[in-house]
């Protein structure tokens, strides 16, 4: 017979110890009040920066409408006005992206408290280590998204539509500059985009590369930073 001692039986592994959890009873009155006031402050900051985001978009829309009205109001006005509109919109876009990154700092803290603190106050058991997430955010504030991602997200939400309108208006302005009876043909058509000593093909190439850059930013942001809706 085989000696049973030669084949020791391994005892079954014990189940992993449950993670420490906290509930409403784990918070003192002072701690709960401090977290509630922090939550209110962060929500107030989110509201203020959301208004700033809308304000920047409004500046862009008003500036675009004013420049387009000027350029299309007289056939003698240069189409370079629309190139200036593209530049101004990019300035507003960068300003809005910076504000959006600050908005996301407050948004991230609010989501931490909504995910852990308030469920605990409502009777749910949550991981006690969630405080470390909030402490890390308070000790070293940092946006959860890069500048390129912020640019791409604001582009996808608002500015691609504005840039599309500017591009269509620019092409319409070039079309209006055609002499009567002139047949559109390439590469002669690029002369319509001439600006002083700058050849039209170079201007058109610059605009095409700029729009490709904007599209790349928008696509990259949706792939790398899937924000919550709302």
C-alpha cells in the first residue's frame, strides 16, 4: 500500500480577508461637515468654470460673426479676414482648454466624494482607503487630462462647428472673388487665395494642414480620455 504520508494533503486556501470598509458611523460630525463643505466648494468652483467655458465660446461665436460680416459685406475686403478669424478662434480655444483643465480638477474631486463619501453616509459600505485618493488630489492638484486632450475635447464639443463655418465662409469669399465668366480650374484657382506676395497654393496648404491638425486633436481626445457625459 502507498504510504499516505508521502502525499501530504494541502489544506484549502483560506478566503481573502475582506477590505476594510467605512459606513456613516465611521465619520465624526466634524469630519462629515468638513467633507460636505469641501463638496459644496468644489461644486461651486465647477459652476464658475462652466460659466467661463460658455463665455469663451460666446466670444468665439461673436468674433467669428463680426469678422465674417465684415469680409462678406464688401467684395473688395480681403479673404485674409477669415484667416485672422481662424487665428482668433485658436486663441479662444487654447484659453478655453486651460479653463477646462481647471474645471476637471474640481470635477475629479467631486466624483471621488460622490462615489465614496455619500454612499457611506447613505448606509453603503465603501473602501476605507478612498480618503487617500482625495488627499492626493488636495496635496498636489493636477488635471486628469493633458493640454492636448483638453484642446481636442473643446474642439469636439464646440469649435469644430465654428471652424467648419469659417472654412465654408472662406471658400464662399474666394468664390465671390472670381471674375465673371472665369472657369474654375486647377492649379490656376489657387491664385484666388493669394495674399500680397504669398502665393495662394501656400495659403491653401497652410489652411489644409491646420484643419488636419484640429481633426487629429479631436479624434485623439475621444480615444484617450473618455469623459463622462453631462
